[in-house]
C-alpha cells in the first residue's frame, strides 16, 4: 500500500493541474480577439449590407427561375404521358 500512495498522489495532482489548464484555455478562448483594423464607416457598412442584400436577392431569383424551369419540364413530361395514354386508349391498347 505504501508504494501506491505516491502514484495515487501523482495522478490526483496531474488531474487537478490538467483541469486548471483546461479552464484557463476555455476562458482564454471566450475573450474577443482584438481587431487590428479600424471600424468601417457608416457609409461603407451601408454599401456592404446593400451588396449582401442584392447578392441574396439574385441568388433567390436564380433559384426561383430554376424551380420554374424544373416545374415546366415536369408538366411537359406529364402532358406527354397523358397524350400517350390518350392515344393508346383510342387504339384500344392497355397501358
């Protein structure tokens, strides 16, 4: 039992030290990093927001156009299938 006591104390010491180290690293990450550049002026910030909004609107319009194109292709395919079914029905064939 006497041989295990120093080993046990060393493990407990290591766990305590590692916990303090982890807490120190966590509090260090929570601090905001200091920025080396000056803040944007109000007009620059407004222009940046305007560009971002325009970019999002353009992306949304492109996505809507793609959706409309896909919908039209789907409707065309449905129409082709309907025509084939109508032609087959007129000829008396089973589909």
